[in-house]
């Protein structure tokens, strides 16, 4: 058991932090915020479990998830062909990298993943599977953000006695409110990853694979 935790400690801790901040943190304070708003408009509050099914919770959650998935997709794809000299987060523009070698020459390699041994379309899909997965997750969360946002918008309109037809998720995607919610998160993600790329040129974190060795020259690119 101790070996399992040692080998999987990073992912386990990150998912525990995710669970705590979403379920124990965001959902609890979100319910209180939602019920306070309901009270101000003379509407009844909802239970915790009922709150988890509200557009308010869905929109707030998906609004952030979409920006994270978009950030990871963009970063993964850009690092395929763009470089930052001296960054631990970039390939070295002056030499060939192991990640660029053709997997088709390793079909008989011991321990090679099944798609590599299978070849063809399966391999083509597999060699782009990381970026594609984040892209799919982005589109799913992007749409669910619109679903939650439309529901929240329609509820607000009803509470304020505004007449008119209900707004669909697709119609909500065309509103400035939707894009304001999205872009205010996207810009922060691009800033964070951009700073990560640039700051690793000169700054270090001993023991982290996201940093170059402490004694590495500033112009060394990559973290090896």
C-alpha cells in the first residue's frame, strides 16, 4: 500500500485537493450565495443536494473547467512546433528531442503501447490523443457552461419579472455575458502558462520536474 501511494502520490493529492475545493469548498459557499440571492428576490432557498443540480452551480463550475482544458490543449499543441529558448517548458530548438521520434520504428519495442504495435489509423489517433482529449473536454465544458448560463439567465429574468422567451444554450453563446464569463478566465490561464514558460528561464524549484536543475545555465532549454 505504501508503494502505491509513493508511486501515485502526485495525482492522488491533486485529486483530493480538487475534491475538497469543489465539493467541500465551492459547492458549500455557492449554496449560501445562491440562497442569499434567492432570499433577496423573495424566493425560497434550496438544499445542498438541490443546489448541485442548479444552473448556478453548473455555470460556475464549467466556466472554470473550460478555461483549464483550453489552456492545456493550446499549450500541448503549441509546444509541438514553437520554442522558448532557456525555458524548462520548451523543447530545445537546436537539437532533436525524444518526443519527436517516429513511433513507427518502435513497433517491436518491448513494452510499447498497443496502438504503437498496431500502427495505422489507431497509431495516428494515439499519437495525438493527449491534445484531442483536452480539446474534447473543452468543448463539453464549453457547452455545459452555456447550458448553465442560459438556465441562470432565464431564472434571473423570471425573478425580475422580465417578459420574453427563454434563452437556449446556443442563443446564450451569442451573448456578451457568455463571452465575458469565458474570456475573463481564458486570459488568466494564458497569462499563468506564459509566465510559467518565461520564469523557468531564470528561476528554479529544486526537485521539481517543472524546473531546470538549480545549477543549469539560463540558456539551457528543457529540464533535462
